[in-house]
C-alpha cells in the first residue's frame, strides 16, 4: 500500500536534490512525478501523467453515470410511452442504458482530458508563481521517514498534502 506525498519546492535545484535523495532511499524514479509551469524544462524528471494532471478519471466516472442514467430514462420513456405502438423489451432497455453509459464516458472523457485535475487546484497559484509540485508515492510504513528526511535536508520544501494514490 502506498501513500502519495505532495510537496512544493521553489527551484529545479531543490527538485533535483530531493529526487536524488529519494532514489538513494530506494524510492523508485517511477514513483516520483513533477508538475510545473511552462517556464521549466522538466526533461530530467518524470512529468505527471495525464491521469495525474487532468480530470480524466473523474470525467469518465461522471460520463458513465449521466450517460447511463440518460439511456435508462430514455428507454423507460420509450417503454411506457411507446411511439407508434412499438414495444420496447428489457433487452433493449439494458442495451440503451449501456450505450448511453459508453457514449457519456467517451464524451465526458474527451472533455475532461483538457480540464486540470481538481485535486491540484489548491497548488495552481504557487505553480504559476514558479514553484514545482512533486508527487511521490511512498510505502505507508516509510512515510514518516521520508517526510522527515526531506524536511531535515530541504527546509525549503513544503509538504502540502498526504493522500492515497489512485
């Protein structure tokens, strides 16, 4: 089980130093991601993935719910108020609900991939001002040690949130 540490650092140098320490502490590079403004060249780091940067998952979930609901409501209306005496069976109702859910997920996903992740919203102002946000997935049993190591060696780093990774 892992826990995601999110912390802000003021410069690329701090970010490099913290990454080196984390890798020395046996935290894999695959578990360290960086979010920053456009002014930084992040080629030396793993940038946050699309799932970490955008609301894609959130959008797909809502698309499934709303599309499935719309498909179900539409099929129920067609069943109870059939057009031209057309009988709608339960298989058509299930199919309509599934098609609506799939369509809703696709459309909402296409929109949500361009929407910034709502979980990163509290940090956006600081990122725009030049800070870098580091996302580090750490085994739960090592969270205290990693936080202490970072804060002891890098007082400029600011731990802003601890949560479970998705």
